């Protein structure tokens, strides 16, 4: 009975420390993203470059002071070279963060996932019959995507932080289109649980 009481008191005394270790820390990010993309052409893998605008959102769960797991979703769209393009990426992977600097958290990550792209092109020289319009040419595709990058979060107050910058080298080979490009993001971060 005495051993059971000692074990109960010990467990009761350690409960706050155990709870702190078991509850994951969470960071939620949402913001603007700019993608500098490179279009591949049938004759070259280094076609013309163009910009796409959109949004980026991610959630990070931290299970160690310096290591977390990130799920990232982004969508970019634009109208380069006379066609409409949209791409959506869903990425997942580890993120290393440095928490020793006051009010600043630099981080780096390696993410892997998928990209879905859609190109829509309306032929300008299409011959039209009265009352009938020429249908657009629509190309879609899915591909494996990887992203290597990092960034810097700056504390404003409480759980509110600003992602001053996040830069990723994003690679995906959508056929027949591009994609090897630089993705720059900025926005708001909410950090909970001491992360």
C-alpha cells in the first residue's frame, strides 16, 4: 500500500511535466505567396520565366524543441503568355526550428508531396461559326513535388507572429509544362503551446 501511495504521489507531482511533453505545440500559418516559375518547352527544359500569385497555408506540430512536422498547402494562379494557369501543391515533411533567439524563430524544412496543375488556352486565331465559339484547350496534370527551404518568424505579441519571409525551391515536372521554381511566402503565424 505504501509503494502504491508513493507511486501515486510521484505521478501526481510529475503530471505537469508529463503533460507538457505530451501536448504537441502548434503553429498555424496563412499568407500570400509569389511563385517565379520556369516553363519547359518541347525543345528545351529552360523556357521563359513568369510569375504566379496566390496563397499558402501550413500547420506545424512540434514534438521536440527543435523538430516539427509540417503540412503545407498552396495555390497559385496567373495568365502568362496568353493562357490561364493554376497550380495547387500539398506538401508534408520535417521542419527544424531554432528557438534560442528572443522574438525570432528561423526554420528550415524538406517537404514532399504532390502538385496539380491546369493550363487553359483559348486559340486567338480560331475560326468561329455564327453562334459557336471555339472551345479552349485545357491541359491538366499531377506530379510528385519536393520543396527545400526555410524562413524567419518574428514575434509581434502573445501568440501572434509575422512570417517575415519563407523561401522554397519547389520542383515538380508537370508534363508538358514546367515546374522548377522559387516560391516566396509571407503572412501571419499563430503559435500555441510554447512553440
